[in-house]
C-alpha cells in the first residue's frame, strides 16, 4: 500500500510522520502521533467528535486526508493547553460542568475555540450555529452554551455569568 512522509506542525512542533496515502488526518493524529483526544466517532462527518484545527480553522479530521495538511499547522485538543494551564474554553467547560461522558468534549471545545477567537461577541444563536456539527448525546446543551458564553465574556475581559442554578435561585 503506497505511503508518504508528511511534514506539518502538530501542536506547535514540526513533525514528520509516515502514513498510507488513504489515511485521514484523524488516523494520523490518533494512530501515528498517539494523540487520542480527538475521538473517532462516526467516520462520516456527522458527529464532530474528531474536530480539530488546521491553520486555526475547525475541520472534521475524519473527512480530511492527511496529505492535505502537508506544511500546515494542526492543533488538537491536547494543543489547547498552554504553559499557563487550560485554555479559557477548557476552563469554562469544566467550570460549567458542561459535559458528562466526555466523548464529544474535544470536538465541541475545538469548535467553540474557533468561535471564541473569531467572534467573542457571539450570541446564543451564533453559538448554536457554530456547534451545530457537534453532537452530544448526554446533555441538553444548555450548560455547553453557557460555557461558551462565559468563554466569550472572558475573551472580552468581562466576568463569568453565574451558572444556571444560581441564576434561577436569584
């Protein structure tokens, strides 16, 4: 089976990884680079569990041929954590208790990270649209939307809004 040597930036590091020509980016990241945060869900672009960034844009890595990232920058959920700790999106999801089983979490956070970067003034409808390709079977999405709203607030330099239960009690 034909194979190629791929050269790209993975979470800030230049890498050289050999993979069969037909492999997807998801397969290369998970099975060659050993980064298993991006989940292999549907393998047809329906669930969003495999979402990661290529040149700062959220992509479905199960539909992206690995050869297409030659010379580009790829960021996985593992790459969101910086020297200061978790990314603001990761921190807000954790603080809100936004997810349950965690299978959708990496893809959901990667889609949310792009939105927070590009539109920190996002409305609830903007958030719903940005996350529409990411499915969560465990939650009702409310806490996920609240987590992204808080990440947007932090990106604008504002304080977090109280959690749903706290708002309901006041």
